[in-house]
């Protein structure tokens, strides 16, 4: 079920390189990240974090090594976004 209401998840997160749908031309303004469940048994999905977000630098410094890191993220589908997109936006993070 798609929801634009931010929802909290405990995940593994690492730096990504996928930009598509609402984010296809936004490499300069968003970090692309990949998340998976904590035991990595589910296929990962792309999430995006605005580079000007207050938490962006802290998150980037943690994940820039390319490895998975545990985190609690609040994520939501983009308000009014493309219906077929499975890309979500990070609205809050605590690593």
C-alpha cells in the first residue's frame, strides 16, 4: 500500500546510485540510498535524502564507505509522485 504519510522503519542503509522517476534529474540536490530490512532478506529499495536537509551531512559521513549501516528512518512516497515509482523520500533519520 502506497502512503504519503511518513512511516518509521528499522533498516540497513547504504549509499546508492539509482536516480529515476521523481529523482531522475536531481543528483545535485539528493543523495540516493539503498535500504533493506535488518537481516537483508528482502530486496532493497531506493530512498532519497535532500542534500540540504539538516541530517544529510551526518548520514552521508556514516554511509560514504559503501557498507550497510543500521538506521531508523521515517520514509514516505513523494506527495503527488509518479504512480509506478517505488522511490521514497527520507523525512527523518537516526543512525
